[in-house]
C-alpha cells in the first residue's frame, strides 16, 4: 500500500470512528454546587483534550456562588440536562450516589466517574474507569489528573479548578482539606492569574447574598434527605458571611420548613446556617440551627439550641 493510500485509509477510519462514538454527557449531582458544575466543565475539557467528545451539563439551577464564578471567569453556563436514557453514555463527577443522579442513570452506559465522596452504591453493567481520591474537591482530583497526563489547563479552566477547591474546602477551613489541595490552589491561582484569597472572598460574598431567594429556595439551596434512626429528615445547610441574613428571615424560614415537612411527609426539616469568622479557623463555631419539628412542638426556648451557638 502506498503511503498516500495508507494516510487516506487512516484518516477515513479515524473520522468514521469519531462519527460513530457518542458524545459523552458529563455531569455532577442534582442541586448542583460550585464543585459539581466546575468539575463537569473541567472533566469535559480533559476528555476533549484526550480526543473523547464530551459536553458538560448541569442538573439544576446555578447557585449564586457558581453564577459568580462562571461570570468572573467568562465561562458559558452549561446546559440543563433533564434525564438520561439507555442510549446515553455519561461521565459522572463529584458523586457516585444514584439518588443524586438522573433517574435514567441505571440504564445509561457509564464511561467513568471522578469523585471525592465515599462509595455510595452506583452500579453499572460494564467495567468502567473510576478515579476516587480523598481530596477536598472533584476539581482538585482533575487538576492532579491533568498534571499526570501533561495537560496544562488554560486560564479559565485553571480558574474553574480553583473555584471547586475553594468552594468545597470553604477556603481551606473544612476538615476535608489536605496539604495537596492547598498546593493545587496556589499553583492554580498562578495559572489562572487570580489572587486566591480575593477570589475566595468574591465567592463568599456572592454566596452570602441571598436577598433574592425566598425562604423555600434558601432551604433547597444545599440539601439532602437522610434516614436516621428510622426518621426521615431533610437536612439543609447554608454558608454565609453573617448571621443577620437568616436570623432576619427566621419566622418565614420555619414556616417554609413546616410546609416542606408536611408536603414531603418528613419527620423533620433541619436547617443549619453557618457563617465564617475570619478570626477563627473553624467554620463550625458559628452555626444557627433551625428545626421545623421543635418549632412546631413549641419547644423553642430563649437560649435553647435554636438560638445562636457561639
Ligand atoms: Mn465536591
């Protein structure tokens, strides 16, 4: 075979292979947070750089922090994905819990998972690539992967990686933060041309601005249902810069929590509002706790655990 014929043949088979291979849908969990959205975008970038066609999606509305990050970095908001089917091939980031994924996930073909959570029961018919590491965020794992395979992230991708680390680690205050995460953040700040602390402050300000959200939207911003001791609880958390926001909305919040308890046939809705104090290292020192059940029972007392815990 002549060299030209060989080249033509290779090109033809390469293009037909590309046409036949499906575009991977990359996404994280429902009620997306910053790490889930940025990790989906970053992993789609990595896959495309590896010549695996991939598109990032989100499974819900952006929270104000993620909205700030994408605008600050000039990155387009990924499209919303309603569900997946048996025809789809997907890549999952930042979760491996089927309850946090679209219903069709058990029928879809899973190409790979990149996650930093504990094993949570996702199964698949075929062998797949799984990269799980105990780092503070999915994007921290993705940066380690990029370094390993010699991919250098462009500015905006480095910014997305940094945002995932800063968000999930609460700017390194979370106990899940490792020394490697801090090293990654410092390197990514340089690559993205961002001052790490200033960027984190901007994210925190955006997160704290919840004026436009209704009490029920506040409760659903970062939330999960747990069954503990036979009781079904919805546990919601909110991080803010000051307690005055959620305190001012306390009555409306508790009313919305009672409604949710009845609507979803729950035993209780717990809402934790944590705010950061720059003078303290831990973010768990300052927490407001609200319970729909205790409020309903009239057990709220002055100085009880529903008030500020210092
Ligand atoms: Mn995460």
